[in-house]
């Protein structure tokens, strides 16, 4: 009996001992895991705090995108830029220009018929709303699909409807971009699907967005978060559209109450791209962020920039009393004379839109700002003679085109007659009269030198003679009175 009890005790010890070791080891692993997790959590929180507090050398927040810009929508003033003129791929932000051209050239009640090229000429894995060949959709519904759901097939359908082909429509896009002053943009398609020759820059995208915002319908469509496309000739179901710009979606973690619209874009080559606009107090800003990884950083970067600008800038009308100096007018006239190879017979005037109230950082001193005129003949055919730049030692606040008027070519008889008729001809003195005046002036100067600067003993005689003549005339007058 004792042997049996002893055997059971030994077996129990053999079985329990390893289990104890295992439990002990598990507890050690658990402790280590908890410690590692706490350390990681502390590091992560520390990293977030540093990111929120870190500023660049100019005091702006650090952002992750490769290229960015913030522009005042009302004036075009650039108040922030990061590599804003470098070549970037726009991805679906291309559709801002596509929609703008469609709004200007098309009709909301037009019917778009999807061609085979519209449906199968694009990558079917790219953004679309599932239209089919021959399916019909209104221009209005199509534009909502373009701006909200980034529908690539609808872009092609709209382009073909307006211009007959996408190539012809792309020409309209490039012409419009150039007319707006975009110099770093080249479109080759209507939807932004990647092509090495399809590119733009943050500055140009901001200019396009500013132009688009002048269209009330574009504003309304780009601000919509939910839309229903009614049944079509091929589909009996309603298509539900949702907004891709999370800054205006209240259920999103990136919801930003000041944002009123925008357009997102993404391709592997372009990275994340967002063009958006937001309003606060008396400011409406356009923010462009390009080439972000991961792509959702477009929202975080935009919010950082908006917050900084809205809480650190105010409007100031320091340019409203600005006038061009006589020296600037003279320099401009010399350049024009050299360009046209003649003289100016008119009354030259220079003009820039100086009535704008510019955005100024609270830490800046407007009294220290400089105004400089850079004269150039590059845009002389547009009536522009140069650029007025407002800046201080650290920052350029705005560059305004300077227009000239009243220049009348002296070798153009018709222009001279027209200027004479409307009173804008500069009076040109007669050459004979000018010569007489010059000679008279010389004699007067000589006489003054003789009477004033020669020694007294030499001038005493003429002075005495003049006095005696004066006295004689006075005596004669007195005699006559008697």
C-alpha cells in the first residue's frame, strides 16, 4: 500500500513540475509583452506630440507631402508654398479642369451616351460608377459622378459629347490652363489616369481651382456628400454616390468643419493628391497637397495648413494708397520705346489691382514691406509691362501684373489722330518756340551772372547808371504832377 501511495506522489510531482515551469514562463512572457507595449505606446505618443509642435524654419507646420500651396481664393495671393512649382502628377484632380470645361461648354440637360471607348478605353479597375456601352446619363448627373465618385468613364463620355473626341477636349483643357496663367501644366487625358506626359504643379492646380470656384454650379457639386443617380435606359436601379473628400464628410475622422469642397486623386505614381477650399471669418483659402504617402495624409496635411493660416493671418489694405513713382513711369516708357522702336506721343499710365486686401501674418509689420516693379516685355501683347512685387526681407506677399495704357506710337498716324480726338495725346511743344525759350534762358542766366557774381567795382558802374535813370524818370513824373 505504501508503495502505491509513493508511486502516485512521484507521478504527480513529475506531471505538475513541468506545468509550473510553463506557467511561470508564460507569466514572464506576459510581463515582457506588457512592458514592450507600454514602451511602444509611450514612444508613439511622444512622436505625435513632437509632430504637432514641430515647425519649419519659417514657422509653418511640418507636413508630409512632397508639394503644397495655400492660396487666398479672393486675391490669388500665395501665403504658403512647399516645392509648389515642381512637376507632379495630378491623378483625379485633373477632373477639376474637366468639370470646369464641361460646365462652360455643355448644358446640364444634355444627355451623355457612353461609347465603347468611354467604357472599355479606360482601366476597368479604376474609379467608375459601372456604366455600360450605350447607357445614357444626363450631363448634370455625370458631373456629380465626376466630382464625387471620380467616374473615369463619365469624363470620357462628357468630353466626346462636347468636343467629339477626348483629344479635342484635351486641347480645350490646355488652352484654358494657359489662359489662366498655368505654365507648368500639360494634359493628355480627361480623367488623370497616369501618363508620363500628363502633369501639372501645385501652383497651377490652385489657379485652376480658383477659376472653378467662380462657377456657382461647380461649388455646389463639389460640396455634395451624397447624391442619387436615377435609373437609366439600361439599369433600373438607383446609383448612390458618396463623396471621396473626407474633409467634408461628417462621419469621417478627418472631417473639417471649415472645408466647403474639394477633389481627391490617387495613383501609384502620383501618390495621394487633394485640392480643397475652406472658409473661416473673412478668409477663403485654397489648399493643394500633392504626392503624399500614405495617401490619407492628404487630409491631415491639409488640416494642419488650414489651422495655421486661419489662426495666424488677417486682412490688411496696405496697398490701397499705392501709386507708381515718376521714376517707374519713366523706366517703363524707355522699355516701351525700345520695344516699339519709336517715341511715346501719349500719356503713359501704369495700373495694378492694388485695391486688394492682402493676408498678413500677425507677426509681420506692413510698414516694412517693399514694393518693387520688375519691367518685362514677355506679356506686352496682353497689355502687361511687368510685375509689382510686395515683399519684406523674409517673404513675398503677392505679385501683381502691371498693365500699361496711354502709350501712343509716334510712328502711327492713325493712333495719333485717335489720341488727339480723345484728348490723350501728350502736348508736344513747337521746336522753334523751344529754341527761342532756350536762347532767352541762356541770356537771362548770363545777365544774372554779370550782375551778381562779378566784383563790385566792375558792377558798380552799371548799377549806378540804372539808379540814375530810375531817378530821372521819377523827377519827370513829379514835374508833370506840378
